[in-house]
């Protein structure tokens, strides 16, 4: 586990440093208000083998007079994709306009992905991981194949002060399958074949957001509070029916000129008849959160360590800005930050969702984050939890 994570993290450090040198010539001429960046990706990990792909983005930066705006840019279009020797592949198009039209925010994301080595540890809060189960005869005991294609759209409107309302939709098609040899999911699939059935998942959501952060990409002060309700109804469209309510509160408090205390508490309750494929998604105002465990939710757990109908997790950070250029501004040219963290998480499968510390999986650790310009991040965290040491690579803050 440690060797695999270390390989991933080491490559990310090298690959993220490479674009500056490997970046190909821009399509837009020098002096153009529009900025574009593109570069190839080529790397190796012990889980996926060699992987190749590319990244291209077009950005409309903030105007000079709008630079204090917490948004990272006016509008951005991103095309990103890659394919690996293991058979995993994905391609994604993302269009995000947080400040193109005053008081409005728009986002549209399309992604088609095939993950041939995705973690699967079972369903519920009492699942366990035993490395002895991974042998030459069953190398994929804790892994599955996960195919997912989705189109996700959202619009937000500021109504007063820091308060926004949102509405959005999600159209997904997903399928889960076992890999060669004995596996945990293979046994569950044989007992209940519908677990892996191809499924169309269509939902709509509404919500409210209170956002006072000074910088959306790397906040130093402020809060982000959101409550989002999602509903899917198979009698209208799709194959599944469920309701999903996600509530989250984040806060950032500067202490002196160098330290920032940051915390997040989030929970999601699901009702209806949601199948296992719906357990991977949590709706948030700044993009869907997938899985519970890993760099985006719990840095002390492996990715997708916990799956269940309802979820509860919390994060606490102490962040120390070692150096910042220029100093004393919320959006620097460069910033190097050390991190100490404590994370906790649990799911609810057969019991009702509630606020509790009982059954939480706790862990903690430390790391480092490098920020370049407004929206480029490279980080590494090392945590210890119930499954041992976890090394996570980051291309953005966990929260």
C-alpha cells in the first residue's frame, strides 16, 4: 500500500513540475487577453502501469479591477484525458464560469471513465482491510472495474450578500464489475447480480450556499456553508429513485501572519432505494465529491475506503505559510504551506444517519502544499489511520 502510494505521489511531483518546461506553444498570440495552456502527460504507477494523456485549458482571467474577487478566473474550459496500460482510461470536458456574468455562476462537466483498478472494501461502516487477502492468486481482491459516464450541469445566482441559490442536474450511466480471479466484490456479485447491473441515474438538485471566503482556491479566512437536496425518480427518468441531502460547513481562521486554522464538517443522508453505484457521489456546490476516503475527503484512509447510503466526515487543519510572494495578500504569486491534519469519517448503511463520533475512523498526519499563481497546486500528505500509512497526492486543497 505504501509503495503503491509512494509511486503515485512521486510521479505527480515530477509530472506537475514538468509542464512549465514541457508546455507546448500557446494557440492564442502573446498579449491576448485569453490564456491557454497545454502539455502531454506520461507516467507510471505500480497500480496502473504506464499512463499517457494530455491536458488543455483556455482561461479568461479576471480583469485588473476584479482581481480581489475570490473567484480564480472569469471563465475556463478544460479538456483532460489519459489512458493506462491496465485498461483504465478517462476523458473530461469542464466549462466553468464563476465570474463571467455578474452575480451568476455556471458549470457544465462531461466525463467518460473506465477505472480498472478502483478500490472496493465492501459496504457499510464495519468493513475491514487485510493485506493477506491480496496474493498472486487473487491480486485484485480489493479492486473492481468501475465504468461511469456523466453529464453534470449547475447554475448559481447570488441573491443577497454572500448568499447564493443553486439548481442543477446530473445524468449518469454506470456499471460495476469484478476483475479476474477471486475478489470481495466478485463474491458479492455472485450472490446478488444486480450489484453490477448497468444503471441510468438521472437526478435534479436545488440548494443554498453562504460563501464569505477571501479566495475560493486557497482560502485564508471566511466560511462556506451549503445545503443541497437531490432527487431521482425512476417514474420520471432513469432506473433509480432516491433522495440525497448534503450539508457542509467549512471555516478558515487566520492566526497571526503565518498560521491558518481550517475545519470542515459534512454529512449526507440518503433515502429511497439507492443502489451501490449511487454511494460514490456527494453533491457539493463546487463540484461533486466522489467516494469517502482519499485526498478529497479523508487523507488518512485509502480512496473509496467507505461506501454506504449516508455519510459523515470531518477535517481539521493547522496550516503554516512558510513563504508567500508577495506577503500579506490573499492571492499570491507563490505560496508554500505546511499542513498538520486530523480527519475522521464513517458511513451509515443499515442504521439512520445521525451526528455522532461513535464508529468514526480517525487518522491524522501532515504534508505540504505548493501554490503557483491563482489556481495551480501541488501537494503531498502522509497520514496514519486504521489501515496503516497513506500517502496522498494533491492537485488542490482537500477543502
